């Protein structure tokens, strides 16, 4: 893993590059230590590092950074480097969530590549090791996901932050970890119960995505800058609505997006039995219109691991026809508007206000 050179005096303009640098430096150090202690585990850590550094938009560190900047943090200097390290640790929490989520959903592809449990199952199979390949792959994914979560804490704590700021930001940091896991459990529980309600879908979106993707990172950034309750509350309100809108957009992309762009096969949410708001609205509208046959098609598609492309296309068409796609698009627009309204009553250090408005649009926009 090679260190990326700092390209300017401020981190604002190329934040993702700086996040990549911080992650690469941290993971290189941890990998070296593990490889020396246990070479076999070192190769597994190398796979985790490759996963962390192998893609992603770095959304969570970006929101945390601009929460910090908006609350008065400066974009360069020693403080900025410490904050960069702290917010970059969010990507390790994200890695934990993705590795475990892929295992629970039995997803084969992530970012156009084999998921971690699939990669390690293939490694077991190719080398003729004892036991079942699938079980080995699952065990490796659980352990590496746990390692990513442990290292997220380590990376955060190792940032050279003033003790008071570190302690203040620890509040949203700890809440975020618990909310992420609670949201993941609610997702699994909703599928197990077959809960088709909009309330259940939105609860999962808030806990699993909104809280740890946007709201808590912004809260964390504000705490790192010592923001008052008014600014912190406005940033959190903005983040809560944009986070849900982001998840609703992701649901639409999961159904209608280009696989080459999303990195996952179209229709995977259907095969996994995801009770998204899109499906909830589609079922409600089909039932209300007394379109029993269409509702049956939608319900039978949920959780069908052998779903073929023709049925996926039929479900797509039905969701458009009953007005589910239009309703979800409307909900995304309403949430984006309410998020922007939340920021109108506070004064943020520029250019944070403008940047956050742009991030709101990019996180919720339609696919081109």
C-alpha cells in the first residue's frame, strides 16, 4: 500500500484523496504488524485492506469533514490532519457493515468484485483445505468484519485530537455504531417477519443508513469543532432527512440502476427479500387498486433466489405502472427540501453551506 502525496494546502478540494491517504497509511501499519506476528493472518488482512481501499465514495468521512468545517474547523494544519484521521475511521465501520451485510444477504458481488465471503470460500476450494468452503468463507468474513470495526475504534482513538474534542465526538461515534447494528438487525427481522409496512421500511432506512451515513457523521464533525446545540441540531436534522432520501435513492438504483455503475446485479434486493419502501408502496397500491394478480407477482418475487431476468423486468414495470416509483421519487424530493430547510436557520462557516447543499443533491439525484 503506497502513501498518496498531499496535493494542496487545504483538504477541502480533494478530500477523498486525503481520506484514501489516511486509510492507506493506517492499514499499511496494521498489516505490517499482523504479517510479522502471524503471516497467514497477514494475507487475510491484506484482503481486508484491498476491500477498504478498493472503492467507495467516502460519503461518511465527507459529511463528517463538512460538519466540522461548517462548525468552524479550519481546512489545513495539524488540527485538520487529526480530524482527517478521525473521520477516515468511519470507512472502517462501513467496511464492517458491508462485509457482514454481504454475508447475511448471501451476496456474490460488491463493487463489481466477489464479496469477502465468496473470495475466501474460493480460496479454500482452490487450495483443497479441509471442511466446507462456504463455512470457511463465512467465518473469514465474520472475523474480518469484526477486525474492521475494532480497527475503526483504534484509528479514531489514535487521532491526535484535543482530549475534550475527542470525548465530545465519542458520543455520536458510539451511538452510530449501535444504531448501525440495530438497523441491520431490523433489516433482518423485517425480512423474517415479511413486514410489508412503510413504517418498517422507513425505520430500517433511518437506523441502518441515515444515522450512520449522514446524521451521525455530521454530528461527529460538529462535536469535533465544538459546535453549540443549535448548529449541531440543524446539522443532525439535515442529515437525518438526507440519509433517508439517500437510502430511498439507493433502493431505486438497486431496482433500476446500471449494474456497471452500482456494482451489484439488478434485482438483488428482490432476491434477498428486502422489504424496501419501494416494494411497500408497490404492494399497497396494487392491493388498493384490487390488482390481486400484480400484487401476487410482487410478493412471489420477494425472496426468490432463483428469480430470472424476465420476472425482474416484470416487477420493474409493475412498480412504475402502479405509481410506486413516482411516489418514492416524491418522497425523496420532500426529504431533500426539508433537509435544506433545516440549515436555513443557522450560519455555517463557508464554504460548508454550499458544499452540503451540493452533497444533498449528489446523494439523492436520479441516475443519469
